[in-house]
C-alpha cells in the first residue's frame, strides 16, 4: 500500500492576461496546533479569503464499532469513554441509559441522581475547556490555564468517585461500579464555589473584550433551519435559536424533576455559541445543586441478579447460598451475563457537544449485534466547510474551536 | 406527528414500499424497500414534521433472516414535537445501491460516505462518494460481518525507520 | 561536520560531550504528536498543576523542525501512520521518542484492523509509558528517563 | 567619547547574534535526506505549489505594518529623554503622531485595513 498522497485540487489555469493572484491551496492539516486533534482541511484561498474548504477526517479511526461487536455490554463501557475523552462520564452514562432502556430496567433513585450529578460535572469540564481552548486560539493563553486548573479539581472529584481521572468506565448496566465516597457532596460543593468564581472571571475577560468580540461576532453564522438540516445539535443548535435539548425533549434518568432553563441565542455565530456554553455551565451548576440536596440513600444497583453481580457476602456459600454462586458464575461466563431481548433501540442523550445517541441492535446474545454511536462532533464538523467558506483563514480558526470537535468521537 | 400515526399513514401512502412495521422498547420503526426511499423520506420530512435526520447508518444482517442482507437505517427527529421515528431501507447484497438523500438533508452526505466506507453501499446521486474514515487505498469493508477483526494486514504495511540506519530500512 | 563527527579521543571530548549533553538534557523541546485521550493528559502535564516546565520541556513546538523529543500521545490509526513517519523523518537529528500510553506502545484495547499495534514497529522508541491514559506523574518520570538517556549519549554512537 | 560607547554596544550585539548563528551552523550535526528536505506541511505531502502570484493585499498589509512599526521605533528616543525635552519636545512628537494618525484614519476610511 503506497503512501496515500492526496491528489492536489485541480487549479484551473487562469488566462495570462488576468493579473489577479492564482488560487493558493493551504493544508490546515492533521498535525496542527489549532485543530485540537487529527483533522485535516484542504483550503483553497484567494489571498486571505477562503474560496473552498474540504475537510478530511479519519485520522483517528479506531474501529470502535467493530471491536464492540466482540465485547459484552458491560465491557463496551470501557470502550465508550475513549470516544469523547473531554467528558467520558457522559459517554458511559449514555451507553448505560441506552442498554437499560432496551432491557426496560429502571435504575434506583440514588443511582439516577449520582449519574445526573456526574454528567453535569463532566459537562462543565467539557465546556470550560472548550471556552479555554477557544480563547487560547484567539490569543488569550491564560484562560486555558485557568480552565485547566478547574478541570484538575474536577479530575480530583472523578478520581475520587471512579478511580480514574479520564477513562472513568464508571457505569454498569443497571447501576454503577461503586458508591460515591462519603465526602463526595462536600468536595463537589467546594468545587462549585471556585468553579463559579473562575467561570465569571473568564466571562469578564471575554464578554466585552474588543479583540474577542471582533474575532467572533458574526463569524461562521448559521441560521436555525440550516443547522437543523445539517443535523447540528447541542450548543451549536441552541446558539442558532432552536431551543432543543434532549434532557428536556426526551427526559431520561429523571431530568424532568429538575428546573433548569435551556439557554439559547439567536445569531448562531461563534460568539453566540460561546455565550450558550457559558450559560449552560451555570445551568449545570444549578442542576448539581438541586441533585445534591435530594441525593437519596439506598442501593445504587438494581436488585435483579441476572443483570447485576451479587455482592461479596451474597456470593459466599454460608450466607448467599447456592444462588449467589450460580449468579456470579452466570454473570461472567460466555453466553451468560447481561442479555437483552432480541430487538433494537435508538436512545439519544444530551452530551456536551450535542445529541449523543446509541443505536443498539441485540440478537439475544450477550454481545451487541450492531453498536452504532451517533457522535455529535461528526455532524457538527460537517458544517464547518459551510461556516468558513467566504470568511478569512483566521476566522476559520475561531469557528473550528467553537465547534469543539473531538477527534475520538468524530472518527470512532 | 407522533410515530404510531406516522406508521399508519405510511402504510396507506406507500403500501407497496412498506414491508412491515415493528415496535421494540416503545420505539416504533418500519422496514421499507429501497425503491422510493427518497419520496418516502421527503414526505416524512415535509408533512410528517420530522425535520432533522439525527443519524444515518448501515447494518449488515448476514443470514439473520432479514428481507435483504444490507440495511440503511434513518433515525429521524422532529425538533418541534420531540417525536422520534426510524425507517430501515433494505438493500440486496447482489447490487448494494440506494438513492442518496443528500438533497433532503445536509447532514446526510458524510453519514452516507461512512456507510459506503464501512459496508460498501453505493448511494446514487451522492455529491462526492468516497471513503471518509479509512485511507483511499484501503481494500476491505471492515464493518461487514464476514470481515476479520484484525483486518488483512494493512496495519503492518509501512516503511520502518531504525535509529542506526538513519534512513528507510525497509 | 557536526560537533559529533570529529573523532573522539582522550578526555577533551568527554568534557565537551558532557557539556553538550547537559545543554540538550535541560532544554528538550517536545513535539506533541497528540491524537487521542493521552493528548489531554499531556496537556494536563503541561498545565500549571503538573508543570513540565520544571524540566525545561514546556516549550511545545508544533513544527518538527524545532523539536527534538517526539511524544506520541494517543492511538495511531492507519491514516495517521504516514503522517507520523513523515514528521519523525523531518525532525533534526539528535531526536528521541516517547511512546505515551498503551495505545501508542502496543495498540491498547484496539487490536483491530484500524490501529497500529505499537509505533515501535516502525519508528525507534526510547521510552514507553504504560497506562491508559498514563498519569501526569508517569509522563514526568518518562521525561526524566529521557534526560538520563540524553546524559549518557556518546558521540561515537552518533555518526 | 559618545561614539565609542555606541560602537561597543553595536559590536556586542553583532557578536552575540553572529556567534549564535555561526556556532549552531558549525557545531550542529547535519544529516540531509530527501524526506527531511521536503517542506513541512502538517505531516502530509505538500498540496499545490507556492510559486504562485500572491494577492496584492499582502503587500499593502506589510507596508502598513512597517509604517507604524517604524513610528514606534522613532518614539523610543523621545520617550527616553521626554523629561529633558519638556514641552517643545512634546509638541514635536505631537505633530509627528498627528501626521501618522491622520494617515491611519484616512487609510481606515478608504478600507485599506479591511481585507477586501
């Protein structure tokens, strides 16, 4: 397989008499500080103005959907948090919610509340870094360091709860890996004060900052209908005026018991997306507040032994008796374990970047027959060409960081 | 329009297209033939109110007793009424071609390119149908059920640089 | 005719060698070949909490021309391998390579058609960091190991 | 007496700059290879050619930059001695800045600063 060189775009030979500059082709390539990942754009430019932009992806295609067809449902949880590595918990929760809806399992109230708290915390982690990186791309480097100090505090919380900073793999079908530590709510409250302070500082730094406003207002604007046609979801769609949030449209895990607004803007440009993300962080904090207040006691796993592992004492012969041992054996051996009934389901959830949907087809065995993920970055990045054509090259950098493209999720 | 009425009206409007209607875990969906898929989806979008194509993906039903081997799944959403609906168009293995819906939604082209890349499904009328996730010189169709998990040796096929030789040593 | 190419004899060169190695050791300019989750941990290592600049290695260069330590952080897909080879080739000579994380070192959980099963099959790697993703402390430990390697570099081995 | 200081200062500057360049040229190992000499374009084979005519706007932007850069360079000697020069000095710099300010404003009006 010789190295796949890209055939250069055919540049029409302009007539000799024309004194204008010929089109220049620039490679905004896979190894580039501003692409935040392995994306490639071949840009045809007239001077600074972008005439045509062709995006090329697949530089991080890791065959997620193929390897998941060789794993049981609980094993695919470890696969799911390698997709969107900015907010891995949202992926784990999305997968667990999808399989539970397929099997018709109702998780315990404590598990649902813990999942909502962790999902909203990782939404804050994703948004704060996106705003930080966007500011860094436009020149304000210090904001990225502020964002990272907040993220480090969130890493401490995630590590305290799940054991890992980034690849958490915390949820299981029908419950969680383990319960939250006793000092969980006090640690989260401590983060919330410093988080609010840092976010308002970042807001103060960027909101009326002439450089930031000039670089982002009116840049890469997309109208509401066009965003729907492009399949944009999440902050991009809400910035274009369409008030659509899967947590409100199709509530899961009890999101309908919390009051929070859906921040939307009208212009649909880079500045509007930044505003939506910042306001969404405040909304997430409101949700975490309410969830912490009503965090119920009780078990975190569904009590159905066919799905959830029996606890240690249930397994030992004197107390648990023969059933505990048999269920433990059945849960781990081939052909046993979590086996949803034959059928398929598409369950969307609201990830920080947009609608993260799992389309699972089960053929009755414990391995998914088809494990399809609807990644928000895939459809958001498709609109990048439309947003940056006609603008300047430096505008396309601002637009790219406002889309918050995660290559792992993009190429799956 | 909520999905259940969508299923009935579809069965009346396109009786010969709709193969069967199903429902699983509270989610109705419909199996259709591939011939008039564009008109069917256009009707669903314009009159059915399903204005967003949330996801388009391919499925390989190798000897699973489905009408055909390949299937293209369209997951539709209505942002106004929050309703969801799924249309599954079946494509025979002998001639895996189906009309492209890139004229109806701008989110379709890349998803169709991925289905082409992973399953080898051709989309008639697609603006620029070529591989999207794998290199153009890649031979196989990985997500097909009969394709080996570890591929056919493409991952070893690169020149090797060693420190001593300071140059290509392949 | 570089400083290494003069035939080394006697103690004179060891002092020059020691000086050059000391200079190179403390000013490693990393080329972050960041693709996936390990890149986020690499960014965490460079951020203010696990500050990599204590080792003189925080000057992140995105062009291979000005960097001498390539940190391959993240999984390498089929399409990315030619890019990795080209960038490794375009880095000027005294260069070292860290393979950060399980995916870069051995393919990690992705033993499938799309993933390179370890970059050491194609480019020479000096230090491997286990972990998925490795903690920032182990990235710093890897940088220190690279510094030990640089310290013991002999000129004879160069030309 | 004044000039020896300036000459010394210039000599040191040239020595440092020249020294860095020549030392790295002499001591640096050079291993040329076809792959290494290719232009770096984000890790892929270069697309298109650079031997094309550039748009004239780049020239305009460059000239405007040089104009205002030199303006600040001329301000430095005044800034060093502004106490001693007193009000007359301030007046002269005012005129200097007014002329260039007028240039900037008129350039802005005629869309010189826009990319179009």
